[in-house]
C-alpha cells in the first residue's frame, strides 16, 4: 500500500479556506491603521493652536471700569513684552476693550451713558492714555474696541484715541484670537 500526502485532505482544505481570509483581514488591518495614522497626522497639522515658532501670543480683555485695574493690565502687557525681549522671543499682543473698557479709549466724558468718567478715571486719564499710546506705537500692541459698545452710546469714531481699531464684536474678536492659539488674560 502506497501512502502519499493528499492535496485534498481536511488540513489542506482548512488552510486553503483560512489563508485568503487571513490575508484579507491583514490588508484591512493595514488600511485601518494607515487611515488612523494619517488622520492623527492631519489633526496635528491642522490644530489651530500649533505654532511652529515661540511667539508670545496673548489677548488681554478689559470690560471693567476700574482705572487701577486697567493700569495693572497695561503693566502686565509691558512686563510680558519685556520678558519676550529679554528671552529674544517675538510677541503678538492684543488688547480688546468691551463695555466699560470704552472708558479707556477716549477723552470724552461719556456723560449720560453707563460708562460716564468718574473722578478716579479723570485723575489718571492722561497717564493711562500715554501708557496705552506707548504700547501701541512703540511696542506694537494691537488695540481693538467693540463697535457694539461704541454704537450703543453714539460715540463718534473721531473721539477714539489714535491707533484703536474697531471690531464688530469684542467678545467675538477674543474668541477668534483664542481659536488661533492666543492665551487669554484678564487682570483681576
């Protein structure tokens, strides 16, 4: 009796059935892993807060009436820029004035409005204006005023300090900058 290996035995048939499935599953696994890796790389590349440089990107929010607190905000901005200069980092600083922040954007007394200038502001107005103008002109700080606030009290654009830009909505500007990776600061 001659015994030979049969190519049609049960083990061979099982291998013939399993091999194509295993190969198909392996291909599917490679495709899924490749897709997952590509999606991760794409997500990282498109992340709005990912910056290739070390620029100090900060947005300051002023919506309060207190001149001392506003002064502290201007000091904070100046300190941030001083640090950036000392560490040879570029900076991109924005100051967004909303609501009561309009008090720091004009010499107008704002009488008849919720934002009327009080004695504390009037005593410090020239100093605060000078510091703001220095930040704008020398330190390249971008200052934005909420145009909703300005229109609410019918303040003419020509009453605003030089270098202050209008944005339709101050809070929307802040949100846009945060989406672009800017750190949000509000001095307490």
